[in-house]
């Protein structure tokens, strides 16, 4: 019991000490010995202790007696209780970000701007499920001014549970798109699930809701939000009179984007028009204005902002002595983001015979998976690219029934064949877009390709 009290005081008073991989342990960290797909974390307790772990928490009694190893009956329940206590002690502003896509990118973008002038805490990687949110709360710096959390879901009821834990006062919903349709079936159902983050009976701390309404399903969010009392709705879409894109114009070899922020013009210069990045910038500027923060700080540092790894980051590599550019969008995909990425590639000012697309499976789309993959190829085929390389069973079925094509669609079951093909066919300055869902063959292929010699 004494050691348990020491552990709890340590977690609450410290920041960034919780680790779920023994490989990441540093001196003074806490290792969570969790049950995995192949092994239980108890197998790595000794490694964690040898690397300097101060405590190891487990709910499985097969370890040698050690004061550093703390046994609890239910590790998730135990961590939830401490996380709630720590959250209740936090006095800074809490930001919760949900949506079908772009949660991590918006979180990283907002964190990039805020940490210039403030002490912040924010969830690492894409920690947006139950475990990820718990870890983010337990790693919270109680002395920080702002704390940013991703809140995700792939089934009904998860948003209300996580929102009740995090209790964000500032809520962002990035979009409603065709994700996790295996469980949700429709985008309308996704919107209803996401809306729980600002419903007062699940999150009685919410004060402001930031939205970008661009489709019918997102109107459900507006309808629900208007029924809530003491909730300020802040929009950054075409219907907004306060925060919106006013004008995009050529500027030398770049683009000048004029934004309207509370009736004041804000100008930024960018090399490419990528709408979700501009929307994220609008979200951040709206947040800064609503919280009386220094907008100039955002504008001045925007030029240093880079895309997140796996979400549009450009890599320059050498493949078979050819210098090529890789646009890495391999972290995840749904039909909407896949078409957005293809449109962004189309907009790059270089001849289309220098552009190559590699697409992998879009996961968790339910019974209409084949139809959705087929429809995407039909949309893609309006623009001719150098090559369109496909991998995954749904694309294999799609091209068998897609007879009239403008593009050369090439299907590979084996990613080694894709590598061989690229080594033979690419030329200097070719651009390759890679887009797929996580844990697919193409996702793994992208990691292999990016290990090629960087320029």
C-alpha cells in the first residue's frame, strides 16, 4: 500500500513518465505491463527496470517480487481513477480535438504555434483511443498553460466516455468523413457520435465549439450544438462572417492567401494550396483570436510549419541513382482524404507525366468496400498520371471491372514487385504520392521506400 501511494503521488506530480514500450524507457519512467496481441508486458519488466524504470504496473501475477513492480487488479480501471484525479487538479485550458480525419495534424499544428510562447502538454503520436487518452492524461504537466488531447472513436459510445475523462473547454471537430463504416454504417451516425464531445451531459466543461461545416452530415453538428446552452459556436467555413479564406492569388512562383480574422486581413505565403492545411491554420487563428492570444506569433511562424510524418511530409530520396520526391500520406486513408491527396498532387505545378500514384487499401469501410474503391478509381481517372499503382484486394477487384481507362492502372499483389517496377521506371524529379490505410501492405512498403538514401 505504501508503494502504491508513492506511485500515485509520483504520477500526479510528474509529467511524461508513462511508457507502454520497454524500448522507450528512460531513467525515472513508469512502465505499463499491458496485455498485447502476442505477449503480455510482464515479459519486458526486467528490461524496463534495467533501463531505469522507477515503477512497473501490471495486473498479471507472474513476476519476481520487487518493490518497483506494483500489482493492481484491473490496470485500466486503476489508471482511469488516477487520470480523473490528475485532470481535476489541472488549472490550465483543455483543448479536445475529434473528427474523422486530421485530428493529429491539427493537434500538432496548434501545439507548434502554442509552444512558441506558452508551456503546453499534448498527446504524443495518435494517442486518441481509451489507452492513448489515459496515457496523455497521466503524462499531463500540471504546470502547463494549455493541454491538447485527441479524442477518437471507431464505435458508438466511445466519445462520451473519453470526453467525460478529458473534459475539454475548447472543442474542435475537424470533419465528418467515411471512416469506420464497418461499425457506424453512415456518416450521419459518425456525426452523432462525434457530437457527444460537446453535449453537456457528457462534457459539462465545454464552452467553445470550433467547426468547419462542408457537408450534410456536418450540419447535424450545427443542429445539435444550437440546442446546447452556454456553448459558443465558432465556424471557419463559407458561412462564417468571422473566420474564412478571403482570397487566394498567385505571388511570384508561390501563392498568397488572404484570411479574414474577425474583420482583419491576415496574409500568408505558401508554396502549395492544400486546403486541409489552410483550414487548420484558420482553426488555430480562430482559437488565438477567441482566447486573446498573439495572432502575429502564428503568422510569423507559419512558414516554419511542416506536415506531420505520414500525413503529407515530402521526402527527397535516391532510387536507383534517380532523385525523386515522395509525398508520404501512408498513415491512413478514407475515400475523402484519398481524393483530397490526389487533387493536391494534381495541383502541383509539374507535368503530369512526372507524377506517380501508389494506392493501398482503405480499411474499415464495411459492406460497400468494393464499391467505394471502384468509385475512387473512376474519379481518379479524370486526370492522367504517369502511373497509377494499386495494391490490395478491393483494388484488384475494381480494376478487373474497370474497362475504359484513361490511366495505366498497374496492380501488384507483392510490394517487392512495386519496388522493382519503380527502380526500372522512375526518372529524376518524379513525384510519387503514397496513400493508404494504416497496417496495409502499402503502409509497410512506404516505410521501406523511405529508408532509401535521402538526398
